[in-house]
């Protein structure tokens, strides 16, 4: 009896720590890679992004729906190339489920590129949709939206595009969108990632 | 509560039709009649400190963004000149902001330090910052407005007698305005303030050489963490100066010499915006001049307008 109990307790201990070594390794990888990464002043990054958005506002005559799309598109084409850079830096294996993906995104991807670690929360019951809460957003430092933009503009929408593009390149077809943004007067900046389906690795036409 | 306020202001149809965004004449948040009695909007901008936090992002994140900016410009521009002008315009909007920001940060008095900032590696200025100064907030917009009030006609016309006393007044008036804003936004009381550490504003650079030194040292250190590799005066024309970067970091991944040099016009824009806003009208161009091991060595050629030289001759050349 006592032996069985001890076995049980060791089992529960093992299962309790089953997830943490993984997430710890994501964290360690992220921090380790960040240390070795060449860096640049975040304010230059912030100002450059600001210059881009404000130029878009002029170009598109303050049509914020179009600006959101354009920012997303820019992000998408960054994302599809950025994933290579990310995998080369971190050498991460393929994630087994969305939970792992979320950890990799928050603790590695955001850490390695932007030196932030968004919180992962709001899992759907089916475990295929989650939220990233971005407390410190280097894109939107020093930013205040004019009133007309507050209603419609997702200022950091480029991030959605980046995630969409990058995830698609690792066979995860996802919808990525903002549900709230501090710049719009919301309590927090929340980015939602929803898995549609896992794409099959397809051989390009004419290859076989 | 803040949501309630936003709802009120944005649902006002008459306002919506009138507004095209930021109202420069009114300020960052125009207050509507029915807004007057409410407590002011919580603005992140006002609660943010301009203190150096020395945050960093990875160079790849920056270059990815930069590349995307360039490729979208590429699509819409038909000629190289158009491309370079537009890219330079992006930079200009940044340079004009940095002029104010860096002037404030360079004004921090060394005495008020409890930890040395890593913001500058330049030996020309020592910056430092305080760890905590509760109760006051840095207010960039207010500062800038104040600033314009103080010398609205630009540096060129500010008198030489603008010595310690007047700049002290200037700094203290900024402090006052800041206190007002901090009272209004008192709930963000734990933000360090930049102005609380400034006892005397740094004098603006009025001479060509001084401001170029500031660019060579402070601006470059701010942008790239090191001073620029050289600052040279042209021996042929006396309105030309050159700032040299042996390895421009932003454009290092762009291949093809001609393409790369066009992309350096972003930095040209930053320099131009900085100088123009300081009252030094000029033209800035980028040129490739490889030397030895530095294949990407870039020269930013600054050509000042004649008026700048004339002004300098009148004011500073002793007869």
C-alpha cells in the first residue's frame, strides 16, 4: 500500500513537471538566442514603423480598413521569410500541438526578435485558439492614435501578418487578428491566433 | 471609464465629419464641450517617460521591417530619384523628432545620477539618469510646444546672449507645465520623468561644426551604438561636409552596390530632418566609397544652403 502510494506520487510529480521542462527549454532557448543576437535601438524600430504607418495613412487617404490590410500584407511577406531566420537561429523541432506552438511563439519568437514575452491565455475548449497578451509592444511605444483612427486602425497589424505568414510556412493555417489594443483605449493588447487546419506537406507540382 | 469617454467623443457626428485626424491647432486631444467637465482622457503618451530605457530589438526584426518598407516603395516608384526622395522623406520624419528628443536627453545633468546610462558610448557627453522620480511625468507634447514658444523662429534667430539664465527659465517652465500634466494624470505616478533630471537645458547648436559633431557623436551613438567613423569637411567646397560610416548596419543585407546606396537614403533623410529642423537647410546624399576592407563604406554628403553659411559668417566671424 505504502509502496503503491509512493509510486503514485512519483507519477503525479512526473506528469506535473511534464510540461514545465518543455516550456523552460523554450524560455532558455529564447533567452540564449537573444543573448547572441545582434541588436539595434528599439526606438529606431518604433520610429521607423511609425513613419511607415503614417505614410500609409497619407497614401490611402485615411481609409483605415485598407491600411489594416496593407499592414497585414507587409507582415505576411515578412513572416514567410522570417520563419527561415527563426528556425536557423533557434533550431527548434516541429511543435506537437498548439500548446507547444503558443509557447514557442511567446517565449522564443517574440523574445528573439522583439525581446518581449507575451502572455499566453484564453485557450478555447478545443485547444486550437489562444490569445497573446502583449504588455509591452515595441511597435507602439510613444504612439497615440488620432480619434478617427482609434475606431478602426489596428496599429500593430503587421504582427498579425508576420504570425500568419510564419505559421503558414510551418504548415499551420491560422487566422491571426487583434481583438483589443491599448491604443484604442482597451485594457490590454490582445492578439488572437486560431488554428484552421494543419496543412499537408505537399510536393510541388511536377516534382514526382 | 476611459471607454466611456471614447464612445462619447467618437459618436459625435459633427465632430467626426469635421475631423481629419490629429488637430495640430488644438493639440493631441481636442476637448469637446461635453468633455470639459469630465476627467481628461488617460493617454499613454503623457504617462510615458522619455527617459532612456535602452530597449533593444533584434537587428533582423529591424532589417525585415526596413526591407518591407523598401520593397513597397519599390513597387510604387518609377525612377531611382523618386525612390530616394520618398525613402528620404521617411527618414526626415524621424530625424525631426530625434532633434528634440536627443537634445532633452543630452540635457540631463550629470549630478542627478544614481546609475550611469548606457545610452551613449560617445566620449563627448556623459549621460546619466535617475532611477526613480515619482510624481512627475515627462510630457513630450507639452515640451515640444513649450519649445516652439521659446524659439519659434528657429535656432538661427535665437540670440547669442541666450546663456545660462534664460535657458534655466526655459527648463523650469517646462517643469511647470509638466507638473500640470502630471497632476492631471496623477494615476501614473510611478513613471520616471526626464525633465525632473534636467536642471539646465543644453544649449542648442548654432554653429555648423557643433551640430555636425552632435550628429557624428550623439545621434550616431543613439542610432547605432557607436560614433560615426569620420566627419570630414570638403577641401573643395566650403558648404560640404561628410559623415562616414564604414559599415552601415541597416543596409548590410542588401546586395548590389547601386541598390544598397539608394537604400542608404533613409539615413540621409534622418540627417536631413535633423539638420533642417535645427535651422540648417541642406541637401544630403549618399555615396559609395569602398576603402580597404570596408566594401560597404558609405559617405553621407551634406551640402548646406548658402544662407546657412552666410548666417554663420555674420554671427560668428569676428571682423
